């Protein structure tokens, strides 16, 4: 056959496969507000950068008449491309082909691109849109998931792994996203659950809609399974691109530097924190007052809001922020906020990203609910994560740093490299009211006017302990600084830490309080 005929034959084969599950299935996909798998990849990646592999792969199933069915590309698209010129490996499940269900060859395609990403040390992006294990392929489907989970774990901390939930992600399938670093969800499109509403109704007799069980908002606000929430696929893709711009390609690189830029004038650091320590403020304004272009990329925005985490740039270099949020529950540490901070600290540590901590908290949240929910175990994760992290650690104590909260939030004792405190910082075992009530109990009770005496003792305690100077006199705080000096000192601290080199004792791995 002449070459031009062979080329035409190739083109025709390609065109047929690129139709996926066919026009009807594509129409159904569009009616749900969803793009097709290939459209999603082409929208997300740099124009013209995508190369698809394994287009011609077919399933090998023979039971249930499967030999009579063709499943183009076996319901998943894999390939490589770039985002803002950064190389990425990507797969996207094609719901138009057998509901994007995962059979043997489908899983082999995914593991092939996962292996490639790990070998090439480039980020992996997985777009999930699937009815789960392909029922007709039985144990081969389960094996496929196991192979994916194993590789997710192997790649953890080596290359960034992003999971994008753009359709159903049901049953055991949810555990791949759960093993990856960042999960993205989209309103009305993402559905994530172990057992669906029908099973719940049959087994437990409870009625719940798919949206209320495992919709985008549920995972963004309630479970914390999702790190990024978007209202549309387009918004979601913008979030992915932005994240890729902040993180390095692998644990062997640093994030790419950007052109340095001053914060916007709208965020005046001297005006953010109220003089009265009982009044709240939004700690994100403090972060925006110190980062380049006031561009703070928040992660887990809707979950455990008493803790703020995310990326920004200091003089062009990516840093991770961990900050108590005084406008939510006074910024206390509790079960969820501990989990949120600890995991992010480990992410930054694995990927060579310096950690900047802003401290303002009354301590760990007291109460039976928290104790019984395991605040001891979860709270310990923060101590573990900070202690273990060897990236540059810079801590700024803005206001309250009481008790266990003082120690946990990146203190010198967990090996912060720089600890700065603002002049309004209160570093003590507990808040002045509680402390005075305990240590001056007898004097207060015996006084003619107990209230007056209490106030006097609170003031006495504040004058003695609720300031940064005791900690500074011991060297636990390196410098007491004016708020307006913060950015300059952070730039300096990050730049002089560039060559930081510390080693932990040799071990296979630690046993963190998972
Ligand atoms: C084979 C499947 C499938 C599956 C969907 N399809 N899920 N085929 N195996 N798991 C097929 C359908 O038969 C249909 O084929 C096409 O995909 C589209 O599905 P619809 O049901 O028409 O779509 P929709 O109404 O949008 O509903 C989507 C859905 C539903 C909610 C995901 O299909 C569903 O409940 N599927 C089963 C989910 C599930 O229980 N999966 C197994 C989980 S257990 P046709 O030919 O009609 O177009 C699991 C174990 C993994 O995953 C364990 C790993 C550790």
C-alpha cells in the first residue's frame, strides 16, 4: 500500500477513536456541563503541547459478551504536555466510554503514565470521571486500582500528584485522590463517595442525595478531602495552572523563581491587627501585606478555617504560609486545623519550600468533643511535622502565643530557624485572665472588691509575662520587630537560608501520629 494511503488509513482510525463513546454519549456528557476527556486536557495544557499515547489500546475482557464490544482507548486518555512550559504527565478518564470504568488495560494505561511521571520527575495530573471498577472485568479491575494506589504511595513526596474530580469517583476509586497531594472539585460535577446513596438506603435505610453525600461543597467544607473548590471546569483549570506555577517539578528541584514584586499598597501591615487583643482580624491580610503582588494562593480555603495555609512568593521565591486565623474560633488549634497544618508542612518540607508561620492563638481547643475526637493524637501531628521539617522555618509571633499553641506553631523549640515577634506579642503559659484567676485565687477571694483585685492581678500578670521580651531575653525569640519590618526580614531570612543543611538521625522512617 502506498504511504499516502497508509497515512489516510491512520487518520481515519484516529478520527474514529477520538469520537470516544460516540456522539450520543458525548451529548449526554455535555448536557451535564462536562467537557470530554480530551477537551479537558487540551483546555488545561499549553496550546499545542499535548501528545497522546496508547490511543489504540483496547480492552481484553471476554466475559459478559465483552469480546463483541469496542471500548475506544479503553476509556482513558494519557499523555504528556506542559503548563506554563512546565512538563506534566496527565491522564483523563473518558466517561463516554463505558462510564470511564476501570478495567485491566485502562489501569495499565494509567500506571504507564504514572511510571513515566515518576521516572521523568514531573508532576502527575489525574482527571477522574468514572463509575469505578469495571464490573465485567472483576478482579482485574481491583488489581488495577491496587497498582495505582501502590504507585501513588511510591511517588508521594517525589513528584507532585494532583487529582481532579470531574464526575463520579466512586467506591475504592476515591483512594487514589486521597493518596495524592491536592484534590480539585467542581460544583455540580464532582461526586465522591465510598458507598453511594442507593447502598446507604438499602443498608441503613437513610435517604440522601448524591450531592449532599459527596458533592463538591461537602468535600470542600465538611470532609476536607478537597483542597480546591471551583464553580466551573474553567475556574478549576485556572486553579491547577496557578498551583503548578508555585510548586517545583519534583523533590529534586526548587520552585521556579518569578520576577520579584512589591505587595499592593491596599494592605498596610500597621493597620491590620487591632490594639485590643480580644478583637479579631483576617490573618490573610497580614500575608497579603508581605507577599509579592499581595498574591496569596490559599489551599483548603473552606475547611478548618481557623487555620490558613497556602503559597505566596517572597522576593520572587515560593514560600508556604501556615497561620492561625483569629476571625474563626480565635484561631485555635483543633482536630481538623491540626491535620490541615501538619499535612501542608510535610508537603512544603518534601518539596523544598520554606515555611513561614504567623502565630496568634489562644492554644488548643478545650472541650469533651475535641478530647473524644482525638485532639491529642491530631494535635501531635503539628509538633511532629514542624520538628521533622528541615526546610527553612521562619516564625512571626503577631499576638497571642499561649501554652501548647506557642510550642506547636513553629517555635524555636521545634527548630525554627528564625523567630520574630511583634511588640504586641503575648507569650505565656496561658491567657492573663485565666492565669490570674489561678495563681492569685486566694488574694482575689479575700479582697474587699474581688473584681477590682482580679483586674489588678490580670494587669500585673500582663505586665510581667504577656509580652515578647521574656522570650526574647532567653533567645527563644530572635528579634522583636516592628510590623512594617516584617517583609524585609522575611526576604532576608529566606535568602540567607538558601543553603540550609541539617540532617535527622538515620532511620527507615518515623512513626508519625497518623
Ligand atoms: C461497568 C459501568 C460502570 C461500572 C457505569 N458503567 N459504571 N460499566 N462498570 N462500574 C456504564 C453503564 O453501564 C453505562 O453503560 C455507562 O457506563 C454510563 O453509566 P450510566 O449509569 O448511564 O451513567 P449515570 O446515570 O450518569 O450514572 C453514573 C454512575 C452509575 C452514578 C457512576 O453508572 C453508577 O452507579 N455506576 C456504578 C458505580 C459503582 O458502584 N461502581 C463500582 C464501585 S466498587 P451504557 O452501555 O449503558 O452506556 C469499586 C471497587 C473498587 O469501584 C475497589 C478498589 C479498591
